[in-house]
C-alpha cells in the first residue's frame, strides 16, 4: 500500500467512539479514556486566583463579545480538555505491550490524520505499540466549535478588523491565535498541564493499571514540531527516572522556542506570535516577579519549570541545557527538512549540538523533490504519490532504524 492509500484508509476508519477498530489483519487502533488531574494549573483553576485569570489592565483584554464568549472562557472549565480519549496503534496479538512509543504532534493540530500513517509504519516496522497523546487544547481536547468554519469565520472577520495589519490570519489558526494573543501565558500552563498528564500516564503504566501496556514496558518518544518541545522537557527532567532508557526522535522540531518561525496560516498569525514572544522571551522575568503562580512553577522549585525556561530562549540556561543534551546524546536523533522555514534545520543544530557544535547528537537534513511545507511534508496528492511514498519510507526507515 502506498502512502496516500494508507493515509486515506486510516483517515476513514479513525474514530474515538469505538474501543477498538481493526486496521488490517495484524494491527488494531484502540481508544482509552483519560482524565487529567491537573486542571488546577490552568487559568481559572483552583490553584489560581481571579486576578491571575483576568489580568486586569492587560493590553490584551477584550470587551465582551463573540470572541470572549466563544474562546476566552476559563480554561479550567473546558471539559473536553479534562476528559478525553487517546489512540494507540498496536499489534493485534499483544495483550499488554512491552514496547511502546509515545507520539506527540505539532502546534494547532485538530486531527490525527497525517500522523496515523506515521504511527502505523513505525508499529509495523519496529513491533512497537504507538500511543498518540494529545497536547492540551489540541486534537479532541479542544471544543469542536474551534474547528467550526462558520463560527470561526465570524471571529476571523472581527480579528482582521481589530488588527488590519495582521499577517497569516486564517480560519485554521484564528482560534489558537486569538486565545494566545489574549493570554500568552496559556502556552506555559497548557504545556505544563500536558507534561503532568504524560507523567500521570506513566504512573498508570508503572503501577500496572494500564489495560494494554505492561508495567515494565520500554518507553520511547517520537515527536513532531512543537511536540519536540514537550518531549525535550520530559527527557531533560526525567521525572522518577521514567525516561532513563528512552530513545527520542524529533521530526521537524527540536529548536528552542525563540528560534522558531511559526507565523503561517496553519499555525499562528503575526499578532499572536508577537504577543507570545513578548511574554515568553522578552519579559518573562518581569512577569515572574509580578505573578506568584508563574514564579512558583518556573522559578526553580520544579525541574520541569527550569527546563521549560531553558527551552524558551537560546541564551537562557544554555550550559545547563547543553550538559543535559550531551549526557543523553546517544539516545537522541533528529530529522529535519532542508526547506523547513518554521523550524529551520540550522536552528535544530544550534539547539541540539550546542554553541560549539560538539554535542554528538545525530541530525539528518533531508530534502524532498516535490513541493512541501513544514506543516505537510507528505502531501496526499495523487499526481506525486510515488515520490511522496518514496520519501515517506526513506524518512521513516531512518527513524525506525534508530528506534530499533
């Protein structure tokens, strides 16, 4: 089966409703329930006060209107983000998997479509079960209205009226752009919630209470784009030694946040990007001085908070970051694309191999002979299907060889 046929087949059978969906004679897709125990970290949660949520006097406050009503409700009250299901593609013969790969997706993703062929190929070639875990407020952890074309059109029109110079505003990114422009600290809190959710999942596994994963299962990580930010923090922190033996593959990701260029119609618009950069990079220390909750998590008490900060800015905690990467360099592999403008290959090299390029992390830079983008490296187009299939297999054969 070529890549495009596999893509279409998996797209047609994917669902969250069934507990198990057969993919082929050897492989099944299973769905598992998850309830995040970490809603208190979110704006509006029990761990944060009203002043923190409302940010009185903020330059990003909006008057009550359709944007507020639809997109800016208290994050801790968005039930889809707390109670959700996640996929796992696994060999049908396995009762409990002993070899599992966590797969983390990119920014502003709503569907697993493009990742399912990746997961299936890895599962077939390595024998691993692939667990596709959604980042907070992405995939099925976001309200369906955020993907509703009609509803997003109204918000998009208002956004363009308010910000006539905005670049790359689209129906696809208007929900996440508006939310992050309005409250850029959401990037931190949703990121930390996801981090703690993954640790919660690891605790379930190691306690022997996961229905399809053995308590002593070996865990590896595959990540794409911003998912690599999450994966790097997990690997760097290595809470409870959960990832001491894990291998980590980054695809189109791996650079620190302030070396990314995420302004595209599929990721973020320019106004949201400026707001994020201002908050997370230029003024993060000032915000930490004013915000006790922020300082509590990022100020040094929690290793994951320190590592989060180390991955925000290339010049912050550089020696610490590079020392950690050096110590686990034989367990990290990055695949980048020569034509990627969102996460440029040279910035991945700057981050993972360090200032002096002396950290021995393997990084391959690939180039494809057809038109492609960071967001869509393997276009499902019939006219180039043979080329896409060839490059898809080339890419994931490299990845699978490292994981094996």
